[in-house]
C-alpha cells in the first residue's frame, strides 16, 4: 500500500465515516480540532473510483492554488546563459547547469522543485534514478519543463501543487495551513475539485471519479466532506 493509501486509511478510520459535512462546516471543525502548537497543514484526501493499474485511468497534473499553500518552496532551475539569468530574476533559489548535475549525482537534492528548460532535459534525463524516486524529475505536464522560466518559477513559488493518484487510487494534497482563513481554504479546495472535474473528462473512468473525500490536519482528526455535485 502506498503512502497516500496508508494516509487515506488512517484518515477514514479516525472519524465517523457515516457523517457527512459541508466543506464550510468541515473546515471549521478541522481547524477547531487542530490542537498542535505548530501551524498544522490542512490536507484533503480523495478515494477515487479508478483502476490505478490502467494507464488511461491515471490522474496526474498540477493545480495553481489561488491562496497558495503557506509553504516556502525552494526551487532549483536547470538552465544556462539567458535562461539562467531569467531564473535568477524570477526568484529561483538554485540555478545551474553542469555543476548542478554533479551536485545532484552526489545526492544533493536540497530543493522542493526542479525546473528545466526544454533544451537541457536530455542531460537531466540521465539522473532519472536519483530524481524519479523523489518525485523531482521535471515533467512538461507538471509545468516543470518549460522555456517560460519566469512563469514556471512563479507558479512553483506561489502555490502550485501536484495531484497524482497512488497505486491504491488515492490522492492526498495540502490546501493550506490552520492559520488560513476559512474562505482561503475553501477557495483552494474548490480549485482542486475543479481540476479533478477536468481530469475526469480526459479520463476513461466509468461512473464517478471521486468516491469519498476527507479533510484533516497534520495531527488532528478528520471529517468526511459532502460533495455538492458528483465528479
């Protein structure tokens, strides 16, 4: 069972699975029950009605959360010359080419996202065994292979999250922090739903894509969300 699958089972067993809450009530409840002394992350977990063994039923993409994630994201960019300068101007934390490849080969992956220009991907593809297991390999579908470096860095920094089902057909994604207002968390949640709705139209899933959904905090209990419409 994958990490998200384990998390989903933990969530679904730690709450009354028969009680459904509107997203407005669920957000209030999860924040009120987030009792840790640190600013807990608020996460949405989805159990999807797909067969993860079927390639045409996989869900993978990115969502730009309108209210951000509340996390500081460290971004590395694999580029050179003018594109390297563009990356630096856009606020990238690490910018490099051959030297960056050597650091990654030696296990230095001290960043949260790696962006590459199209022309540099051939070199970077040789690091698949290092970057792949960490989920750091740039991918055009995720906006991390791009020649619009400024936009790619901006998106990565401002609250872009990946949605991807695990081998058990579950998705877990952060929608912000306990310190966020209810309205900000709800807007981010709605952005995730909108993205999944679009994914369904490009997916070969029969019936509803989302079977059930829970909201939880890092250390708190979880609550089952009532979907306003079928997706």
